[in-house]
C-alpha cells in the first residue's frame, strides 16, 4: 500500500510540474511580436538554478554565463533562476545599461530568500526607502570616517595575528581570516568585543550564509529554513543590544567607541525620521554579513594568489605604506579573478529592449562579474594573475565591477578597502607562507571558498 501511495504522490508531483512548465512556456511565448532573447528555462519550477549551483560547487561558476554567451554569440540570454524568469545582460555594455538605467528601466531586486534574511535593510527595501536609509548608513562608511578608524582596524588585526597565527607552523587560513574579519565587523558596527557573544553570533551567520541564493523553500531541514531562523536569532540579539545602547546614548560618561549602531540611533534620514530598532538591526545584519563574509573570501583568495606569485609578494612587502598603490593593485586583481559577489539582480520596471531583444516588465534581470572580468576582450590573458594591469589607465569603463555600479554601488567599499589593506600589510610584514595543497579546489557557494579551508605553512618573516 505504501508503494502505491508513493507512486501516486510521485505521479501527482510530476503532473503538477508538467502543468507548471506548460504555463511558464506558454507565458514566455504569449507576447505576440515580442522578441525574447534565446535561452532555456531549464527544468520545471527549479529552472537552471541547480545547474548554476552545481557549477559553483565545482569551481566553474564562470561557465554558466560564458557558455551561453558563446552558444548564442550574444551578450544577452534568458534563463530561470531562483524561481524567476530571468534575462541576463552581459559585457560592459550590459553593465552600463543596468547601472545607468536604475529607476528608468530597472529597479534593484533580490530573490525572496534574501528578503526574508535582511528584512527592512536598504538592500531589500523599496527604492525610495532604500535610498533614504542608504544615505544614513553610507555617512558612517565614507572614506573620511574609515581613515579616522585605521588605528582600530590595525589594533584588531595585530591582536588576531599575534593570538591566532604567530605561534603556529600551519593554519587553516580561511577560518582565522574569518575570525579577524568578524572581530573587525563587531568592533566597527557594534563596539562589541565579548568573545562569547562574537562566537554565538558568528555561528548563526555561518548558517545564514549557507541560505543565501537558495530556492525559497521554507521547510525544516532546508538551507533557506535554517538561514531564516538564524537571521531571526541574530536580529533578536541585536535589538537587545540596540535598546541597551539607546539608554547609554543619554549618558555621555558611558558612551562606547564610535560605531554603526550608535550612528544609526542618532542620525535622522532626509525626511527627519529616525530608524526603528528593527530597521537598525536589519541593516547591521546586512553589513555585518557583508563586512566579514565578502572580505574573508577576498583575503583568503589573496593569500592563495600571493603564495603562487612570490614576485608579487615581494613587491607588496616593499610597497610604500603611505600609498600602498601596488598593494591595492593586488587586491583589485584578486577581486577581478575571484569576486565575492558574482553579480546582482534587477527587476524590469517597464518593457524595454536591449540589443534588439525585448525584456518584459516584471521579469528579473541579472548581471554577472565574470562576463567582463574573465573576458579576453577587457582583460588580456584573463586567467593570469597580473596586478600590474591595474597600474594602467586603459581599463574599459563598466568592465571592472566587483562593487557593482550606479546608484546602488556597494556602500561598504571603503570599509573593505581599509580592512583588507590593513590585514595585507600586517600579514606580509609578519609572515611568509606556502600552500599545503597547491591544487585545492575553489568552489563558489555563494562566494569563492577553498574546499579545504586553505591550509598554509607559516614562516616568520626573515626580516623580523
């Protein structure tokens, strides 16, 4: 009887999937004279999401858009990702169109899986509300403020390297880099240095990250379900902290060091409104997540590339600390080859055309970093690690886009720049290192990460 029941359920599921596929297929071809770009919607319901994720886990995420560009010989194709009919615009021309077309042709959009994680943050809020909140947040993250906080970055970095790195001959670099980055985020965004609190929140963030860019299936056991639960736990802890900090704000003798939470508590938006506790918590969740996960990925990949490029390491070691120009070229090349964000989404506000093809209102539009970062057209020998390419002035506009572009360019780019450069300077002045596994696979899920945690052999710098 159980066999018959299971077969019946399977039949019903397949029938529903077939009906869904027919509805999607009919809709995609019901636009009369509308000329949609070539492409495939993949499997019913899941589309091509699983294929994108599979390639990422194999370290070949670039292949998804690049293969389709080659197949159709176009810089545009259609697909179906994260439950949405999606048009992908490729190349610098596509990037420029989307970055300059904000609010005219497209609006920023994120999958429902992310909206449930980051709530009322400027990342997922409606356009006008997001712009107001973004200005409040960005005023803390601007270059002038970050430069004033360099000593705090440096103090945290030195403490982490001395405590967790200096007494060891071999380390798992990714885990220790992540611990450093999270300590920085806790300090700058919350002035919270309690190690037990940090560990509890970091454990929840690790679960949250695994639920980013997943199919929004809210069912016990799924990555999305676990991520939503972890986001709620983090939010609850932050709201308690925010309420405590509100009480401290009126007591000038007990104020903590400058941090994002205190800034958001007392700064009004352009409408003269203060953010609610939940709005502050959601924005802090977003920035703590981005402020340690994306930079952790970049710093880990930076260690990998420098271990493979001794000449580049030596140039970083000799770099002028007052300018760190070559060091930033190294970071830029890491961001080109292994950007932590593989691209972002927009939603078509109106019907419009691109390269002779129609993009219907309401469809999702996706741009990716790899269609320019890994293109011979924009970066000759794209698989070669060459920081000097960023010393030239011939980078095609809209081709180097690790922080996005337009009005929604990542507001934390100055924070990331200081955090990474401080780490790089201290690291090369204290250590040299070798990869334990030179051929370690780099997967993308959803950010570049070494499959074994990037174990390295550490050596005290000979000049010490």
